[in-house]
C-alpha cells in the first residue's frame, strides 16, 4: 500500500501547520512522518540537541494519536531520501520550508531527487510573515535599513488575507516506547539536565506563554523589556525556533488586542527584526561567516584564548557581563539587553572577533537561529546592516547601573555578590579592603578583578577603529 509523508523540520506543532494539515487531508490511508537528524548541522549546537530530542519525544506521541508514525533517522538528507525512495513506496511528501538558508540548499537538492523519481512534493511557507524573497525596495534591491524594510514588510503582511484557521486536535496521553534514535540525540554532557527546570518544549506550553504574555505583559513591554531582572519579554524564542508556535499565531494574537498601545507596537517591531534578519541572510548569505561591511575585513581583532574563556565562564570581573554569561550557561537563554552588553564587551573591550561569540551562542542558546544570531552579532560589532556604530561602546558599569540599579539580576546569577552594597554593585573592585573582608567578597579571591580596564580597553578599541579608517 502506498503512503504519504511529512518531512518534519522545525515545526513541532499540530495547529497552524500547513504541511501536516496537507498530510492529514491526503487521500492515502497510510501516513508517515520522517525527521532526519543531520549531526553536522548540530555542530556546535549542544543546548539545542536537548530541545530537539525533547521536542521529538513529545511530538512523536502527538503524531501517533493522529495515526501518523514518526521515523527519526540519522544521516545526510539526500542519502536518506534516496534510500527511502528505493525501500518504501510513497508517492507524496509535504514539508514546511525552513527559515535557514543552509537548510534551503538541502531542500533544493532533495527536490531534485524527488523530481527524478516522480514523487509529488509540496513545500509550504516558512515560519516567517512574508516569503523572504518578496520584500524588496522599489528598485528591486534588498533593504539594509530596518525601519524602511519593516514599513513595507508589515504593510504587505497586513494587506494579505491570512485565513488563519486554527484546527485543534485532541491530545490523548498515549504511552509510546522510547525511541533509541531520539535518545541518542541528547547531548553527551549532563549539562542539559538543568534546562528541564526552566523549559518544557511543548506546543501547549508555547500557547500558554503567549496567552499569558498578551494578557499580563505586552502592555508594559516597552519599558520592562530592558530590565533583565523582570520577566518583561515573552521568552518565546526557542519555541519559535523549533516551531512549537508559529510567527503567524503570535501575530494573530497581537492583532486581536483591542487597545494597541506602545507595548504592542514595540513587540511587533521585534517580530519585525526577526523578519529583517532573515531577509538579510537571504540576500547576503556570505554574512554568516564574513563581515557584511567589507571595510571591517582589515580590522585588528585580538586572539586571546584566556580572555575568551573568562568571558564564556562569566569571570570578567564586570558583574552585568558575568551575570549574563552565567544565565546563559544555566538556562540556555539570555535577556536581549544583556546579550547586547556581553557581545559588546567581547568585540569591543576584548576586541575578539564576533565569530567567536557567534559560535559560543550557537552552542549554548536554546533559541539559536542563524539569521538572528549572525545579524545580532554583526549589529553589535558594527560590521552589519543598520548596525550600532563601532565607536559606540557600551560601558558595562553604566549599563549595569541603568538597567539593574538594585542588582537583582546580578545577585541572582552571581550569588557571591549578594551582600555587596548598592554603590559598589557594578564596580566591586572599588570596595575598600575592610568592606571586602566584612562582607566576604574578596576581589581576586571569590570574585575576579576586571580582566581589562574599561577606559583603557575603550581607548584601544577606538584606536584600532581609527586605524581602520586611514
Ligand atoms: C548578539 C545577539 C545574538 C542573538 N542571537 C539570537 C538567536 O540566536 N536567536 C534568536 O531568536 N534571537 C537572537 N537574538 C535576538 C534577541 O536577543 C532574542 O530574540 C530575544 O532575546 C529572545 O527573547 P524573547 O523571546 O523573550 O524576545 P521578545 O522580546 O519577547 O521578542 C519576541 C520575538 O521577537 C524576536 N526578536 C526579539 N528581539 C529581536 C532582535 N533583537 N533581533 C531579531 N529578533 C528579535 C524573537 O523571535 C523573539 O522571540 C540575539 C541578539 C543579540 C544582541
């Protein structure tokens, strides 16, 4: 008996999933799903191996409730498809296009193989508001400035009629056997076990978070989004990356809000930044490993493994930087304001290449996506489109004082600083010796001296930047 397939990618949801819906509506009685785990594309993405394995476990059960069996296969996509075509009769396959430009190349190669074997396939829209190739300037060239891009992209999205028909399928609790091909995706280090305290990668959870955010937090988003000690942002990013929720579902919920105030506008704009990053990567694919601004190709970056490790471990001596890096390692996520501060510290104070930071975030972020990560790093480094200029250097002391004045965030992630008085929170090295002894925060012993002096590092970065201009 012939069968129809779903090629499952980063879309672990039953509702608002066009490819899955096409499979459900397909006239073939036998319906299967396949997930191909290509280890190479998860190097280095150790944190996301946990999210992926969890998502597969949860989603496999959901698909079984719809009488769709899920096969998780390890290997290279094109090879697996060739094998599949030779071993199993199937005549139709559906998938949702990936948002990742490297995945899109794989999809094109798979299409060739399917065409050669006369297998009908249908690719549905990616988890983006607009098809990425659609938004161009009037002269047909890609946008490099966010505000211009988003003005057009948002209008086009709103003009189109999105028949948003969310079908809900009941989720019965069915016990299914452990799948060894899923179990072997979990990272080898036990590091990931901590994530279970903070996240549950299910569609239901994503919907609950979205509903709670719209009900309780979006109104104050414009202010609270910059305060890392408050849960002022939606924290939907990993769910969005793995498709437990789609950007259309988020947009729809936002559009339903009656009183659309500044919080709504700011939030929608952030969704716009996600679209913009994807548009940039689509149009300038070399920026995944090269400066978008070629004038930075001769910039004098430092190679310093020791400082890089101190940054990764959250031992720089600057509390706001250290708190951010430790939040990342503990939870697989970091607040956006702090991402900007730690990234700026790496590329400007330590003058280490943004690609090193990009790689570390790739490995440790649960929400890593190529477009946002590369665009985020190039934005901070000043090498990207519509980026913060290189000469604008975040002062980690002032940033801490402005966005974590009482030190709630710092004390949460750097508990050794919990007794520090407010006036030394962001510059603990200035504490007099007697005070250090009294509160048992001995700089150089249980909290590090700053690994670089802010003023000196700033001047040296500006000098390197000036030399580039010559
Ligand atoms: C150096 C650096 C690296 C980054 N790497 C990633 C990454 O790998 N993956 C990732 O999803 N985001 C990345 N970001 C963007 C941003 O930090 C996260 O999207 C955000 O912190 C996620 O938290 P949230 O879901 O609570 O965001 P919210 O504030 O609730 O925003 C909602 C959604 O909008 C999008 N968004 C928000 N801010 C941005 C932004 N600045 N750029 C693009 N999209 C945004 C995200 O999809 C987010 O989930 C990076 C930012 C920087 C500065």
